[in-house]
């Protein structure tokens, strides 16, 4: 018994059921999860080695001065601005969205500059300290640079008359921006460069 051929036009387009947005988010988070495991290796080594030999692996405060505090502060401000931009994005308020995104870009560039300085200072610390602090500093700096590039692309797309590209791009890029801010703060806390109490005290001294 022969199968009946499908009538013309009856072929199902398999691409119709593909969730491109969901796949893009999944791909980004798969990469971020892999990056987390790699970075966690260095952070865990940092914690272990500091506990094993504090005199060799604990940084002196004079090496960094205020840089970790500025890094956390800029990370928090950048995250708040990006959440604000996301709110304007959802409401299709493109003027406010572009303004907030531009402001977030400036803070992100400042964050990259601070993290670059931290990376250099970690690298010029003692060989022991450089071994455990420099790798995570490099990862954070590169993540921030990627964030700046994504912000530039988002600003470019938002200028198009058609909002299709920015509508597809912004939610995916948002994953990277928020991950960068959160991971930077967590890493600094876990590596004992500063504590929440120290950061609060620093803000009280410098921002009031």
C-alpha cells in the first residue's frame, strides 16, 4: 500500500515553532554558567589559600586603596540604571530608554576603567597574591568590556526606525549586564577584599 503524497502547501515549516528569543537566552546563560564554574575555581583557591597562609595571600589595603569600593558602587549604580532602562523598554518609552542607556554606558565605562586598574594592581602584587586575585580580576574586566560593547550595540539598534532588532537584543544582553554586576560584587565579598560593613562605612564617609 503506497502512502498518499501530501497535498501542495501541506508541508509544515519547522522554523515556525522555534523560540529564537528563548534559545538566545539559553545560549547566553549556558555560557555564563560555564564561566561561573571556571571563575569559581579561582575564587575557591583564593579562599582556601588565604585560610592556609594568611601572611602570604592576604592583600594589604594599601595595594587597592578605594578601588574595590568604587567598583562595587559603580556596579550597583549601573545595575539600577539598566533596570530603569528595562522598565522604559517595556513601556516603549524610547527617549527615556536611550537616555538611561547612555547614562548606564558612562558608568559601565567608568567601571571598566576601575577594574582595569584593579587588574594591574593585583598583577603587580606579590606572586602569591597575583596567582589567586589576578585571574578573577581579568575575568571581571573582560566581562565589563563585553558589557560596554553590548551597550553600544543596544544604543545603535535603538536608533533604528524598526524596533525589531532592539526588541530581540536587549533582553538577551540584559542577562550579561546583571550577571556582571552581581558576580563582581559577590567575588569581591568572597575574596575578602572588602565586607558589606566596610562598604557601608566607606559610602558614609565619601558620599555624605
